[in-house]
């Protein structure tokens, strides 16, 4: 029988620095919850809003796969490898921090806030050569389907990371339902609703709710309204 871990949107950790409003699904920074430190190798899921003209100054990371998915507005990235670009909804950005990377990210607009998901995945290899990747997301292909946007494999138009993980987007019309089959039945899936309302095995999820699903090889998602959501399928065991 499948196992479920339900995280209502209003149960997340909250950070408000004025220029940064962030909701943490898992323990991060000043927010700590012993029961919410990770879901398998999914270590961080931050729902960030950065004020116009503000951002994160240059700071270091190592041995982590860091994924950014803009939801609205424009996010500018700079790092010590010489990469510099601005991404918007329709892009996914990946950094393999490996042996060490320094980067800065800030709102590209002086008038509008930027909203994005910052996601950290624990890698299956340590001390790899740092890398940066930016890939386009074809949101139209997620209409009433599961669109894979990240995998362990180097495939054109899909971001990749050093972990046996698969991220997929769904954009379902109201009352549409579809079965998701896991790539590996030993994995779990963390479902995060971006907008709208969905139902999974009787559990109703509203916007920004999360649901961790394990001990199953498939499950069905039904949209109770027009809904967008992110599926993060990850190994449940940390091996490195």
C-alpha cells in the first residue's frame, strides 16, 4: 500500500527579509523542522519571491544539484565560471556545484518581483566538476500530459543532474485525469501544486500544497480545476 506525506501550503516554513519572501517545504536556513528535513534525496524546495531590483549576492555551494524554475518575472544569474544570463518562465536552470561554485542571482526587473522555485537534490557523486545548464521548457507539451523537464540522462531539451531523478510538469484541464508510472518503483514522488486543485488517491491538494508518495509504482492525478503541478521523482535512499 502506498505511503503519503501531506504538506499543506500553510505548514511550510516562512522567511520574510523584506526583499525576499520565501516558503520552505523542508528545513532550510533559520527554519528547522526535524520531521521535514528531506524527501529522499530531495533536500530543498523553496518557493521564493524576490522584490524588484533585489537579489542574492555572490555565495558558495558545493556537492549539491541546484535547480531553479522561474514562475513569473525574470531571474538573472552570474557565476565564477563566466556564465551570465536571465531566465524567465519557460526555462529551467541547473547547477552541479560539485567541488565548489560561487554564484549570484537577482531580480532582473526594477519594477516587478520575480517568483521562482529553488530546488536542491543531493547528488549521487561527490566532488564532480562544477557545471551550469539552462534549458527551455515547452509548457504547451505539458497540456494534459506529463512533460519530463529533468532526468539523469543527457538528452536534448531536457536538463540533467548527477542523480537518478526525474522532474515532470503537468498542466491539466479541469476533470482530466492521468496515471503516472514511476521510472523506478524504489523511488518516491513529491508532488507540488503550482496552481489550481488536484486529487491523488482521495487526497485533495490546493495551490502550493505538497504530497510525498512512496511504496507504489503508479498513481493517478485528477484535476479538480485547471491545474499546474510539478512531479519530482527521486531515490528515497541517500547513497553518497
